[in-house]
C-alpha cells in the first residue's frame, strides 16, 4: 500500500537514509502550469532545521522532476520526482541495529518482513512524507483553478490550546511564528513549553486543525467512499497521528439533536447553505459546500533523549540512550503534511465527480 488515491494518485518510495525519497503522481490533469517556486516553498515548510523547536538535521530537500512536465505544464502522463537525501548520519543508529525502540516500527516491520532498515527507521521514517508534500503541492496548484483553499495550523501543544474557532482567527498569520499558530499569545506559550520539554530530553504531542474553503457541494461517495472516511484514512496514514475528528467531533455527544442540527437556508447569492456547521461541511459522507474542517491528533515523538527500557531481537532486556537529531514536537513540520494529504483527497474526489476541470 504505497499508492494513495483513486484518480489523482501518489506512489511514494525511498527510505530515510537511502539515496532519495521520491514519488510518481498519476492522474493529474494535463495543461496545469507547474509553479516550481510554490512547490519548493511547501517542501521548505516541512524540511528540518527551521527553528530551535525542530530537529537540527540540515537537508536542502530540493525537488527534481523527471517526467510528466513539458514546457512548464503537465502533459497528463505520470509525474516522476526525486528529493535526494544528503545530511544523514547512519552511524547514530549502529548501536540500535538489533534493538526494538519503544513506540517505533522496529518490532512490527521485523515481524512483517523478517528484515528491516534500522537507519533512521528506514521506510517508517517521517522523511517519507516529503513525497506527500510534493503530491499535495501539485494538487493545491490544481485546486487553485477551482478556487479551493486548504489551510492548517497548530491549535494545541500538550495542554496549551486555542479556545477560539478557526472562523474567529486570522489564518493569514499562521506563519508569523515557528509553531504555526495564528494566535500570537498562545503561540508564544506553546514555543516556551516545547523548549522546556526539549531541555528535559523529552517530547510532546498536540493537535493540528485543518480548514478547506471553497469545496463545492457533492464531493464524496455513498456508503464506503464517504468524504470524511477518505480524509480520516489520509490523516491516519501520517506518522505519529493517533486521532481524527471532523466537525464538532467528539464534542457532538454534548448536544441535543435540536442544538446540533444544521438548518438549511437560501443565501444571498441564491445558493443553499447551512446556518451552523456542526457537521464540518460533510453530511451523509458528501460535502455540503460549507467549509470542511477537522482536527488531527499527533502523539509525542517516540525518540526521546532519556534512558528507556526495551529488549533486543533475542528478547534480552537492556537500556537504550537515543542519539541523533530529532524533533521535540512534530507539529510545526506536520502542518504542510496535513494540508498536502487533504489537498490530494479533495482533488481526487473532485475528479471522481467531474470529467473535466472548469
């Protein structure tokens, strides 16, 4: 399952300490002008070494397109691309060659394949998400033509959270702080908290909120192809994700039906809308035309700079001390990944509904 999507598809390949991370995008409409600067900027938002609250691994993460683009436009054939790995230190993992690190994929990959690449986690590394960001960036370029915009931001780190709705925030300020939170005061508290956690040699998780604006009504398939199920599948495939909820999510249990239902009305532009949006822009698994919004919960990064108890491949108990360069909190770099996966889902489901772009 290295391929994602139905019509707009992304196949990714590569390992953390291999020669490169790459991918093949298939099903992209022809004639789309490729904005290389935008795509590189999306990768720069994901790459390591951005600030004191991210890993210090220094990668250029320069994307190289190999096929599917001619004279700056897509030609309808598979788009192949590569991002070469350069600043990796495999020696940091030599002592862990035969060890199962707590909450990593070491044991499960060994159980499944009988062999694993222990260097940086190999295929299970979050470095694989480079391919997702490139695929998502191409999807975003197509979505621009449809006036569909997808924006994600950090809404919670540990116990520190934004209490306001996305509708009450200035989403243009998301990148004003390294934590990518649109509330400046909350952002400063988040950053101080992450720096404290880092000093302790520990890690912390949090929540990313994502909003899709401009998606038309009618996206989604009946029963097993529901739009929120596709978004959930996309988000839960991201490394370190432990939860997904859309609309009012788990808070929905607090409401009575008379409080939760979203009444329909005719808007000033003549279109049908809903006065509230507890359902998160999706009803019956199909988009309503209202903003689609959801939240994604990330666990703390599994690699911590503290002693941990575990076992090796023979079951012998031992203590490990992790080395290497790791994020104390994955959220700042995960924001563009969440956006990328959402963009690919929305475009894929749009193409499933429409035979041509408007």
